[in-house]
């Protein structure tokens, strides 16, 4: 059975031995394993067409079977033999079916996405030729497509077309198809038909449709670039427009920040920007917002949204994307920035100058040192006005407490001048003083106010040694007189109140006494036969006091009287219990007597007579409890026994 020859067999093995050759007569492929040994094999080399010798007669374990060139025909390089055989086979397949499948082709569009030029399709071929010379090239297969265009087909086994060859093919303006068969080296040549025609990976190295589409896209791209550049130049003109509106409030803020020593963070020149207001003005707003935000973070977008509400960004470039803005800066004008980039760049500059810091994902915040610096500057600058306001409030508050008869306070300015002179300072020096003079003055003013307020509330207070230069003598004397009068009035009211309280307490006490005696009386009704006798009977345990006296004295006495009543109640309960027990024991005694003495007259008499064994007492009197019952029963048994001895029953 003939061996199936694969693509791999067409090429020399790892040791360079040829395994497949062409039959010299019919041109068929012959494997080394199926031909006669020696020159009788009748085979020639695919590459050089010289006769080959089959070396397959010895031991294959010692020398592998292979074809070899004759000694006089040895060539330096004949590795193209396999390629030639493969091309012949491919040409035979394509010539046989006269068609081939062309792959879908695409190209990058203007948006960077793939645009399909032609879909995958099978085309019919005519005039199929193998290795026909075409200029400087010899394509593996040449053919003609239905529309008359020539197509070159390259069969690639291990090496695709080189770039140099591709450039030459491109210059020829023909369709060029490359079919890669390296993945099918183990496929039998007889099974290559569908692989060559349809299945094997393939690409159009050159396509007139692709080239036309590429030229169109290039033209579109050029027009797009021209339009983009024209639009960019228009935006740059807007950016550089020298007409800028002065924003009064923003300018005042800019001037204020400069006075605070922050001019270093503001661009005071009039360079163009993406805003309709001066650069220093929108920068001043950013700096101010960072200062007022305290510990909160602000992002460039937060600030830009605030500017947009005021209509500050130039409308034409307000929504320029960063990517487009950067392109304009790189290709048209390196100063160009979108509003967002202007804000971001300014924040980055502040960060580089240690004015702010950035928290990734949150935004920017002012550094603590700069904030403290601003706070200190503002405090020092506003200190005179703030202190003047503070003193005026204290001065007015004291004046409000005064009445017409107390005199009048001096004018505030005169009083303040006098206070400054007292410490050998000018008013201006006093208002910015940091050595303690001003704090001392405010403390004295506060002490005077507290003194007057307390005296108006009739409190007894110590007069401060220093009244801060205020004429307070008449006021103080009036309030002291009023306090003394108030104290006398309060004392009189307290005396009346005490008398009323004492009377109420006495009445309450009398009512409580009545209530305690009444409660004791109610409790005694159920215990003693005569309540009045009980209430008025002296108790030796309580120094001869009666229950009525004890209850009248106090709640403790009431409880003692209750205890006396409880003792009586418990004694009565004990008597009733003893009587009940005696009745039970006597009943049991009668039962035993009647059961032991048959004669009724004797039985009726026995418990009612005295017995020496019972200390002369009658059993009915002696029997009180279990113990005395038991003794009576013993006496009864002795009586019954003695009666039996005498023969009585």
C-alpha cells in the first residue's frame, strides 16, 4: 500500500535527507519507501530536476532511507525542492477547481475602529499558472479574477512574504493573496484541496479595494485634520481675545488677598486665559474658596462648576475636552488651555508652592501653615475695628444699666482716649496692643458690668478697685441703697412667712395627732371590748403613758401604741387557741371514757370527780393539751384495771 505523503514529507528531515521525489516519467510524487533501490527508482529532484538515487536497500536502523543526488550532480543548496513540490500541488488544486476563497478585508477607520472593505468570498479563476515571471518576481501562482484583475497567490509554509517582496508586489498594482499552510504539515497531500481553497489562514497582502478605501480614508482624514486645525485656530483666537471684563467683586477680592500678602500666588499680568475675567480675579476666587473650605476638599470640577454658574468660562471653549485641548497646545498654541485645565494647572502650581495639598480621589485643600498665616494677617488687620466694636458693646451695655439720676457716661471717643493716655499709649497703639493693656481694659469693663448687673439683682458684691475710668459712684450708691431696702423688705416678708408656716405646721401637727388617734381607735375596735378604757389605760412599759398619749406624741409613739394593741390581740388569740385545744382534748377524753367504762352512770361520773393522780383535780379540768390528755388516759386505764380486779365492769 502506497504511503500517504504529507506536506512535511516534501521537505528534508532534521538531518537534511530527502524523503519524497518526482517521478521522471509521469511527474507523480514518490516516497523513498515505495521505489526500487538505486538509480532504478527513476526519480528526479523537485528543486534542480537532476536524477536522484534511492538509498533504501540496507538496514534502515543503521542508515535511514532517503533520496540522494548523484555524486556528479551534488548541489550546494537544494532546499527549495519541498517548496516547489508544495507549490506544484497547490497549483494543481487551484487549477483543478479554478477558484479560491478570498478573506474578508478591513481597515482602520477615522474613529480607530475596523471598517470592513470586502467580505469573505469565493472567486472563480482563469488562466492559472505556476511561477510565471512577473517583472522581478516569480509568484507561486498567477491567475485572473472574473473582473479581469490579475491575482498572485503565494503559498507560505514557514516564511511569509518578506517586506521587500510585499513592496514590489504593491508597486505592481495586482491583488496578492497569501495562504499559510504551516499548521497543516501533517496533512496528506491528497487531503489538501479544501485546505488550499478555503480553510487555511489567508490574507490579502495587496487589495485594490483596500488601497482605494485607504486613499479615501486618508483624504477624509486630511480634510478632518484641516477642519480640526481650523477649529483649533478659531478656539485659540477666542482664548487670546484681549477683551476681558473686569469683575468688581473679584477684583476687590484680588486686591484684598494682595494686601494679605498673597500676591505671590496670583498672576497679576494680563495674559490671556480661558475665562472672561482677568486671570488674577478667578485665581483669587479659587484661593478664597480654598481658605474658606476649612478642612473640606475642592476638586477642579467643583471650582469650574461654580465659575460656570457665573458665566465666567469663555463660551466657545467652555466644554473643550482635555484631549482636544492638549492637541491644540501641542500643534497650534502651547499656551492654550481649556477652563478645566486652567483651573487644574493653577491648583498644581499652588501644590508645587506648598500652598495646597492634594488627596487622591478627593481634591485639594489649603495647607495648614498658609491658613494660619492668613488667619494671623486677617486678625491683625481687623484687630482695631474688632476691638473698637468690642469696647463699644461693653461701653453701651454698661450705659444701659444706668438711670437718669446716676449721671451720664462720657463720650466713647473721649473715654477711649483717656484709657489710652492712662497707659501712655495712643488710641491706635492701644487697639493693636499685644502686651496685655487692651486685654486688661476689657477685663475691667467686664468686671464693672458684672458688678452693676449683680447689684441690680440685689447681690452683695465687692467693688472693683479700677472702674475703667467710668463715673459709677452715684450708680453704686443708688444700687447699694436699693439693696439695703430690698434686704429689709425680704426680712419682713420672711417673718410673715415664718409665722404663717409655723401656724400651718401647728395645724398640720394637730391634724396628724387626730389622724393617729383615730387610726389607733379604729384598730382597737376589733381587739378590745372597751376602746376608751384601752386608750386611757397607763402602760408600765412606756413610763405610765396611755396609748392615747403615745399616739398623740409622734409616729413612734403611735407605733408603740399599735404594739400594745398587737400584744392584746395575740393574747386573746392564745386564749382562744387554748380553749379550742382543751375542747378537742376533752372530747377525746370522753370518747375514751365511754369506750373503756361500759356502765354509763360510772362513765358520766368518772371525769367529773377529783383524782389524787391528777393532784386532786377533775379530769375535765386537768385535760388541756396532748400531754395532760395522755396523763388522764393513764389514770383512766389504771381505774379500769382496778375495777376488773374487783370484778366490776
